[in-house]
């Protein structure tokens, strides 16, 4: 870490601020940052309910998953790129650029005459959204001192989790009423509104100083992220036929990672500042957030299937059961933020919350077959509430350890950890479900693989005996999945108590 990396930035806030100054900072920054983070969250999930209509319109049923994968890859690559550029050239300037890229992607997607154009639009949308998620966190850190960031970052977490859950509902309404292209057209006025509010954020200069973007590092990072995420997506299909391709992609990703690490050690302005990221506080905080976020996203991925196939809920009722996850995450983040501000404690709060989440997941794993729906919703709210406690804590702890000159790089590392953690956890939980089913009845395992690929619309097409067998098998398989999510939460809890920085 160089002197330039750690030198204090006179434009950043002092260690403490008066209540009046805090309120002024809030009204200057938060209204400009919140729409950007909401836009990034909705952009990721709004297409979920539009995918069948897109597949039918463009005739790409077998390739429709690329609409989601292209966005995910671009957003993952964008996180460190926008983080480093924001540190160098000013974070508000880069936030505005990310909004323009996201809006351009929405326009291309909305007017796409063919599937290739739609994929290009989704790549642009993902790249812009990855920048929005990273820079929003860094801009809050610019405006307020570490001790006071908890409540502000917690509001960002609440906005993000709520918008993520509302995205599919909004997408379904727009698709049903106006067609799938309306999903993308609707993003344009939202982007315009977010851009206008972002202009109100105070502009602060970046570090500059002859910064040169590590282009080779960006290419190698893309060469690592793209095959790694594609390999994980292939494994999620739960098909033995996908295994050779997934292993080949994993080998390409491993080679790119080796070359990337070599490049980053010798680059003048590395995309990934390895000495910074290898510090125990930052490394363990990022591993923690990857485990916690991964467990939560893994649950959200498979929970609707379980609710409809095992508990017999309708799609609308299954969607409502996701609301406790949204509300719990927001409440957990807000609670942790207030406690951080009042006590100065960081990781102990996350450790307690993650312990609560792990205990709740174990209760779900043990009692899920007999739990009334109301009690199941309450336990799911406790799970996401405990996980939500870790979000502002991990973000702020990494920012404090990174120092003021690397706020963007710090936020980018957290965002990347969450994305990769989500992909890995979804694959692991899917493997647990499929492995449990395969050990019992291979026919039921094959039915579940079809259910993952084709969605809950497959259920009415099955015979009563097949549905009963699937319901019985999934009851035990999801016990293993809930247990696996609990193990991830316990790992995150253990890491929280191992992070050296305990107070903010």
C-alpha cells in the first residue's frame, strides 16, 4: 500500500460531525444515491417474470437464461472497474456515467430487434448497475464519518433489499399489461429521475495523480469472472451432461486468475490492489459477506420451488412469502446501523445477527414440514434480519480498513464478493438438493432437474403420483438445503468474530 493509497483526503468528512451537519450531509447525498441503488436492484430482478414472454417473442427458449447471465457477468466485472475509476476521477462523476450506461442498455434492450441486441443491452445494463451499486456505497462514505455511516448505509441496504423483491412483481405487471419491452422502457424515466437527483450530490475531486487504468488487469479479470460464472451456471442445471463443459470453463477461469494475480502484483495502478485486499480485516469481511449474501440468495433462488411443489402455494402466494425476506433484511440493516452509530461496535453486531440467522435456518430445516405458514414467514424474517445485520457492518468495516483514498476499491471488493458468493452458494445448495434426491430416487431427481429448468409451470403437467413423489423427495432434500444455508451462516458468524477491527 502506497502513501497515495492511505493519505487522508481533505474533502472527506471529519471523524465526528454535529447533528446539524449530519442532517445536511444526509439531504445532500442520500436523495441522490438512493434512486441509483434502487435502480440497480430492480434492474437485476425485474426481468425474472418477463423471461417467458421474451423467450416466446424472440424464439430463444433454450437460450433465455443468457438474459440473466449476461447482466450478472457485466455487473461483476463493473464493480472493481468503477470503484477504481471513482477513486481516481471522482465518484459522483462516475455515478453519472454509470447511470448513462445503464440507460443506454435499457434503450437497446427495449428496442432489440433480435436476441443478440437484447444481450448487448443487458450487458450494458449490468455494467452500469454494477457501477451504481459500488459507487452508491462509496459516496455515502464520502459524506459522513465512519461512526455515523451505519444508519446511512443501513437505509441503502433497506432500499436495495426492498427493490430486489419488488422487481419481479413490477416486471410481471408491466409484462402482463404492456408487453415485455415495457419492462425496459420503464427504466428510462427512472434513470432520468435518478440522474437529475445525482446531480445534487456534492462533487469531490478524485486522487488523480497520473492514474492509469490497468487495462490488462481488466481483461484478465473479465477472463476469470466470465468462465467462472458460466461454470457455476452450468452446474446449476443439475445435469451430468453439463459437467465436462463446466470443468473446462473452471480450468480457463483458474488460468486467468493466475495470470491476473501476476499482473496485479506488477501493475502501477492495479485494478485489484492485492496488499489492500489481503489485509485480514478486509479479507475476512469480504469472505463473511460472500457467505451471508450467498446463503440468502441461494434460499431466494430455490424457495419458490419448494413453496409451490411441497407446501402447495400458488405462484402469487409464494411471491408473498418472499416479502418477509425483504422486510427482515431491511429491518436487520437498519437495526445494525443504529447500533453501530450509538455504540461504535461493528463486527460483534454482525456476529450476533448471523448467529440468529443460523439458528433460525436450523429451526426451518428441522421443523419446515410441520410449521404453519405464518410461523415459517416469521422464521424467514429472522433469517434475513440476521443476515441484514452484516451488510452495513461489513461494508463500513472494509471502508475503514481501506482508508479514504480507496473507498471505491473497497466498495467494489464487497460488491464482487457478494456477487460471486451468491453464484457459488446457489450452486452448492442446488447440489445439496439434487444429491439428496439422487441418493433416494433418481426419477425424482430427474423431475427436480426439469423443475429447475422449466419452472413451476411444470407442476400442473405432472401426474398425481409424480407430484406426490416429488413432494416427498423435496421435503427431505430441502432440509439438507436449509442445513447447508445454516452452515454458510455459521461460517459467516465465525468470520465476524475473527475480524480484527471490532469498533468503528
